[in-house]
C-alpha cells in the first residue's frame, strides 16, 4: 500500500467522523467510541495471535488499525474541547 492510499484512508475517516459530529453529537459519540473500542480489541487479538503464530499479514494491516483507532478518538476529543464538554444531549428537552 502506498502513501497516497494511506493518506486517503485517513482523510475519509476524518471527514466521516467530522460530518457525523456535525449532524448529531450523541450518535457520533457512541459510534466513535464504539468503533475505537472494537478496532482496539481486533488489534490486540491480531497482535497476540500474530505473536503466537506468525500470520504473514501485510505491513499495512497494523498501521490501518492504529489509524482507525486514533482518528475517532482524536475527532471526539477535538469536538469535546471545541464544545467545552457542553453537548446537546446533556440538556433537558423540556427546559428547566
């Protein structure tokens, strides 16, 4: 996998998560953290199984997993800081 494909994957993920955060911050938080946790678990299981028995996976596999773990967390942190932790779903829909 060349560098341009890797940069394309990073940009597409960043754009998708950013658009998701702009549309609905509650769903974006759940999806971002859910995807990050799932990717992290897959990465750890892959790493452990690769250490037990060499699987001969491509050298692009682990960097893509790392990026797929870091991008949603970074976008979540970015929007959390920009909104000062004041998310729309934290307010009562019925007023005070």
